[in-house]
């Protein structure tokens, strides 16, 4: 009876000296966490940051399968952009710093040959993000040759930017770069095939020790400076995949190449269109929470790269209403698309129709969408290019109807607000 009266009295008149001390639910802990924090202003100040891959890179933290791992991450360019940044500021970007990623984390019990299942639990966005057009980079780099930047104000609902008036982009955050360390055999294979590609005239980025992190392994005096792999292309270890469907609730399956796997996270995107055509999405720093599981001996199923799985997340990414354009592998006589410039153009040049060329079909569809945004919504070509990069999806229609494969560009109409 006394306890009942004490509880009633506390409820009616507030806690008293005879009421037992109680904690609210905030103080009740049920999860085990590992925190991997940023240190310093930039990656080169941060012992928890790397921007190259090599199996000699030492883990900076250890986690057990099932623990929640919180990664504090930096934006893709390790930039000093602010909410009032201008196109001229893009010239100060050092591309040797791409991508600053947090890790690697050693996962206890994981061995080479296993699969590391990484479930994305949460993405907490920064309040600022950006989309840039960097001269010489992006799918339409031959057309958009001047710098441009959109400065986005971010929350968990939507992103808006004064440079792209009348548009609000819904929050669909994901890890643009996530993966595991390659092993010694994989590094050997990567370096050889990319060297051969470069020698043939293709685009390949050889090891570059300048601005490389960690310094002791990959820097100018590093122990493996000529073997540290750049982060821009995705590979069999994951990395810069930029797959927008890997949102909260999905699980990425990564083959392990070294014991402990060496999990890393970075280059987080607030939102992105399939294709990331301008070269950047809505780039931001973020706090990312993941949970891992080891699937023993399953790496043999992944001969060409990671897999991922999920549920209804893909449905939620689909637009409520859309407008779409369709493209085929057609071009003007004499034109050599930039992605084909390393191939002998004597045959290709005069042709106005290429056979089974998805890249050219995507280019045609994308340019039609940019034209539509300019003509019907009143945007400049640069603004339209950014909109397609952060919100519009390139979709393959067919890869059988020779010679004209079809690619569509789908733009969600619900992003357009206000006057535009």
C-alpha cells in the first residue's frame, strides 16, 4: 500500500523524497557499439582516414559480428566547400585526395574466402552538401567544360539549393564508397589490367603517392607507395560503386580477401540519380551506422564483384510521377564519343549508328532529358545536368534489339516545386 501511495503521490504532485529513483528509456542500453570517429580537419590530419587500398594498411578498430559500427565520414572531395561556395572554388580541389574514407575496421572471425554481409542501419546527414561539375570529369565531360556548383541545405526530409531553384530532392542516403581491402593477388591483378588499359589509351589511374593516406604505407615514402590502388573506380572489393539502391535496410555482400576483411566507409550521398552523370551526387559528410555478419566460405559465389539484397527499399525509390526520354546508339557523322576515343576511330568516325552500344544510347537519352529540362522547366543546361545527376535514373531498356540497344532517362516530377 505504501508503494502504491508513493507512486500515486509522485504522479499527482511530482517526485518526492520517498519516491524511488527511476531512469527514462534513454538510459536503457541494449546494443553494443563501436565508434570510428573523424579526427582533424581533413584526411591528412586523421589516423582513421585512408584514400588508397592495400592489404598492408593496418586496421584502426576492431568489431565483432553483430555489433553496431558507427563511421564518421568526410565528403568525397575532402573539400573546404561552404554554403556560399562558387564555381571558381572548384579549381582548388586536389583530386589526389579522392576519396577520404574511414577505416579499415577488422571484423573478428572473418577470413579470406568468407563473405562479409554489411547491413546499412542509419545515415545521419550533415547539414550541407554539394554537387559539382568538374571540367574533364563526368559522363558529358566533352559538353560541360565549365565548373559549376550547387550548394545544398540538407535535413532528413529534403535538400534544396539556391543554384537549382524550384527543386527539392528527397533524402535517400547511402554509402557511395563501401568495401573491404583487396588481398595481395587482387592488387597484383588490378595493377596489371589497369596498366594494360592505360597503355592501350584507355582511362586508368596508376598509383599516386602524392597526398596518399595512410602515409606510412601509401605516401611518398610509404612501404608500398607503388602498389596502393586508387579509389575512383569500383572493383571486386567494392569501393566507389555509387549504387543508389543500397539504402538503409539493404545488405551489401562483400567477398573477404584478407583476414578481418578491412571494412571501410565513405563518400556518402544524400541522394543520387542512377548514373551520377555529372560526376557527383549530393555529396556530404555523414554518420553511418552498419551491422555486419560473416557468411562462411561464400566468397566463391562472387566472381565478378559484390552482391546486395533487400526488401521493399527499391519500391520506395520509385517516383510518384515521371517524364522519360529514350535513347539509341545514334550520333553525328565524324563524332567520336569521349569514352570511345581510345579506340581506332577510322571506322567509327563516319558512322551515324553504332552497334550494341549502351554508352551511346545512354548519352542520347540523357541529352534529350537535359534538353527537355531546359525547354520546359526553364533551367540552364548546367542546372539541368545537375538535376539529372542527383535525381534522374538511367535505365536499360533492352540489350537484344540489335543494333539499337535502348536506354531511358526517367525524371521524377515530384522534385519540382514552386514556379519552375
